[in-house]
C-alpha cells in the first residue's frame, strides 16, 4: 500500500547514530514493503513443563556435570548451575596469546557455564515468580563475584540468555549462560571508552543523561523556512516500565524492533554493586518488561545480556562514567545481506511507536 505509507505522518526513514557508540548506527525505515515478513516465520519455542529426555529437567540431574551451585541449597532445586559440556572457552589451555602478522589471536582461556533458570522446562520469564527472578539475578551476582575472586586473569564475565530457537538456543529448557574471559569484549570496550570520553568532556555519565532525557525531555522541531512544526519529540515516550530503582527504556537508535534496555535509575557502574534488597525491584521491572514484550509480540524469543564495568585495571577510573545495563533483544526478524554487508542494522518499526505500544499494552 504505497499511498498509505507515503501519507503516514509517523513514517521514519533516517540513520540514527547510537549516542553511546556512534559507530553502531541504525537505519530506521518503517516503510512496510522493506521486508518480506512471510519468508521469516520463526520456529516456535518449546512451552512444555517437563520433558522426560531433557538433561535440564528435574530427575535428569545425572545427565549434566555436577552442579557448581544450586538455589536453594537444600531441598528441590529451583535454579541449578553446571559447567557447559561444549564450552566456547576452556580453562585447560594456559598458553599465552601470540601474534602472527596482522592476525592477532587471544588465547581461548576462560570459563563457560550454564544456569538452569527454572525447573520448569519451557517457562517464560514473565511467568516466573518475582522472588524467583530476584534469586536468579542473585545467582548471576554470586557466580560473577566467585569467578572474579578466583582468578585475576578474568577481566569480564558475560551473563546472557538465548530464549527460543530464533535466538539461537540449542537446548529448549530455559537457561542462561556465563562466559568468563581474559579480555573485555569489543562492544563493551567501545561503550566504556566512549562513555569515558563523554565524561571527560561533559563531567557526567552519558547513560544517566539518557535516563534524564527519557524522563523529562520534550522538544519541537520547526521547519526553518515555513515555521511549520516538522517534528515533535517527547523523549519521555521512550520509557517502557519504571520501578523504584530501575527503569526500562527503548533506545533511540534501537537495533532490533523491540529492543529494550533496563538500567538502575541511580548511577551504578557495576552489576555486583546492586544491593540484595534491590534485586526484587529489578525482578519486577524485568518481569513486567518481558510481559509487555510478550503481549505485543506474542511468544517473544530473545537474547539478553548484561553489560557491566570490566574488572580490569581501569575499573575504578571508569566507575563514574560507565553505567551497567541489561540489553534485551527480541528476535523478530533475521538479519539480511544488507545488514551483514553494511554493518548497519535495519529497524522497520519506529522506536517511539514501539515504546508506546509496549508502555500502553494491557498486562
Ligand atoms: Zn527441560
Ligand atoms: Zn550513570
Ligand atoms: Zn551495552
């Protein structure tokens, strides 16, 4: 319907520069004809409660390596953490990285572990009790702390989750993963460097500034010649969910149609500094955000990952400028050759409209 698209005042076609990492830009192009949705039907996820043959279901504990930790420690486990049988990094190789010409390699030293998030096989986050989710965040903290304390070669611990086949989950039982590595991942490093540069220039944290804008900023852009209103920006509309201590916002330059980030409202660089009593509020904001995503998308499949200040020698120097956050990236489409070839993400839904739908959907 080209006429409809042309007259739609909310249609957006612009390249949005990520304010934190300018090299990561997004082409927001909402013209409906951009993507052949039919060809991208995503595989459904497994919603069963218990699967006899699943190594992560209760009763099959012998099918996994012995647990690293369980919660609760006694009685029936609710959360269980084990070594990954197919680690991407292993702790058995300790040789140093070497350099050959222009190809630099870094030794694949590290840890790769799996957290079975819940004993129920296919349970979605929005269906978990908030107390359970708070405990899960507590398990993330406990293990991150143990890993950093056990080995000072580890500079970064990445906690992430793939949920559903569309998000690359190879085992359908709901689980998260922990990868501890001796280097800081490039995208985290870019966030850390750029936010430190912003801090050096403006003396405030760019993430805090984005939260302030999300909560208060409004602007009207007028046409230079005619004086007509060209665009009204109400950045407040980026708020998806708000708790007492945490906020869920839709990034201005969202790479994924339904991408949402959760951050602490007060400045905090390290996820390990979240106090135990505040995990309940984080769990509430998380559960409600996932419920909103699920209500709008229907059966959300997603990746989420935690970005926290790296535990390298610069940790305290970066504490005022870096702000930890959880990035949730629902997978509703598959990247095309254009995205792979250009490195430019294409988002076919206007982030302001996506935020409004998420914020206003009935829970
Ligand atoms: Zn299972
Ligand atoms: Zn901050
Ligand atoms: Zn990030």
